[in-house]
C-alpha cells in the first residue's frame, strides 16, 4: 500500500503487524510499525501491542521493553495486554527480575493485573529456577482474591521441580485439587520429576497411581511413565522399574529410549545383569533401528544404553563374554558413536576380568577398535 501510493489506514497496518507476529517475523513487524509512523499515521495501543506480541513470540525481550518505553514517551495509553506481553517476553528471555519489575510498574500505573499477568510472571520465575518468587506470586494472587488457573499452578509446580523442592510441588498439586482444578500432564510430569529429584520414589509412584485414576489419554500417560521409572532407578528399585516397563508394554505404550535407559540403569544398580540383558533382548528390534537410523540425532544415548547394559555383567566375571557379545552386536553399524559405545563396553568387560584375564582376552575386533579410539 505504501509503495503503491495507496493511502494506508492504521487498522490495515495493525493487521499487517499482527500477521507478521503470528508468522514469527518480528523484524518485519517492527519495520512495518516504523513505516506506519513515518506515514504520519497515529500509532495506537493496538499497534504497539501487536509489535510487542511479535517480539514476545520471538523471545526479543529487549525490543519488547523498548516498545513499552516508546509508548510512554509518546503518551500512548498503556493497557494490561501490552504489559502482559512484555512480562512474557522477559520470561522467555530468562529475565525474571525485569519481568517482576514490569509487573510492579504495571500495578503502580493503576492497571489491574490479571491471571495472565501473574501467570506470565510465575512462568518467568520458573524458567530461572526462582521457586521462592514463583510461590510468592501465587500467594499474592490468592491475597488479591484472584483464582489461579491450571497454567499458574503448573508454572509454580515446575518452578519447585527445577528448584528440587518436592514438598512444595506436591503441596501445590493438592491446592489445585482443593480449588477444583484438574491437574494435567504438565502438572503430573513436574510433580513426579520433583519426587524423582528428591529421592521420593514412593511418592512418585503414588502420583502415577493418581494418573491412572484420572484416566488420562494413553499418549499423556506415556510421557508420565518415564518419570516414574527414573524415580525407581534413582531409588534403587529395579523390580518396580521393570514392573512399570512391563505395564507400559501391556498397555501397548512403546517405552522411550530414556525409559529403557532408566530401567537398565536400575538393573545395573541392583546388580541384576540377567534382567538387564533380558530387557536389552526385548528391545533389540527398536534398538537396532535406533543405532542404524538415529545415532546422530540421539547423541550419546546409544553409548549410555550399551554401557548400562554391560555394567551389571561386572558383578560376575564369568559373564564377561556376554558383555563383549552385546557390545559387538550393538556396534555393528560402525557409526562414530557406535564405535565409541563398543569401545566403552569392551573396556567394561576387560575391567570385570582384571586380574583373571589379560587384555588379549578381549575379542580381536574390540581390541582393534579400542586401539583406534585411543590413537584418534
């Protein structure tokens, strides 16, 4: 419109700025905002709000705050929606102090804070592991007779989980239920993860039981089981970890690589080499596929799984050959990471045999692979 000498209208420009924001084109949104001002069109609170929202989606907190300051300088009346977008932008940029400062300034400007305002502030604190401030904002909401929603509680529970405060996380889950709010997958995941980090595997399993009672969708339950298995692994509960894996398979839920790793790791800690090898045999089909088609994407996950699976074999020196065989089969694709995994597994077998067998007892192909890794 501007290039074709067609007289633009601020409403049309606002729509364009909003469209750029939704398309994650924040630079184009700011350029259009500037061109609209240069065309002698009076920018409105909607114009600035659309620009701030575009910056918020792109995590450009500096530009979002710059636009808020420009609104004040040009005496465009602020509204709570623009301020909320600014708070959210600071949160996404992990600028929790600026987010809280903006919340305070919004309140001082006689703008009524909303549930979204507080939730954005709590989320900013959660991203920076500031669980005390997150809880403080939740308490402030209640003091202002404002009812936190699921998003508010989830941000608070996640903040406690990241701060390894399992008691507070579970307390907020109870508060949600008392407020007749239904916890969702984020609530349960954060709660179970908090219990895992706090070494509270019993409480993690109790939460998993609540998930079953709530009859959440299978895809939702799938993501939560992993946390329960990890909690059992850290608590040295290999029987319960395997039980959860079996439960997932019975429900036709394919355990993830992380869940498998936790299960095998639990067997390693419990010196249950038979169960570790059995579990690896069960997932052999998926495991081969992961190594051949996704080794690069998974990073060091293959190496961790092979090392965990071989680790229990150290409990009995006479099973060193099983460990070597596992490493050999796992490293068949010969990717760089697979070679390192096989090398580590071979060394594990060698250390299991220290004093009983010499380096030459390790299979030739593993010996040569180890030599290449050492040289390169």
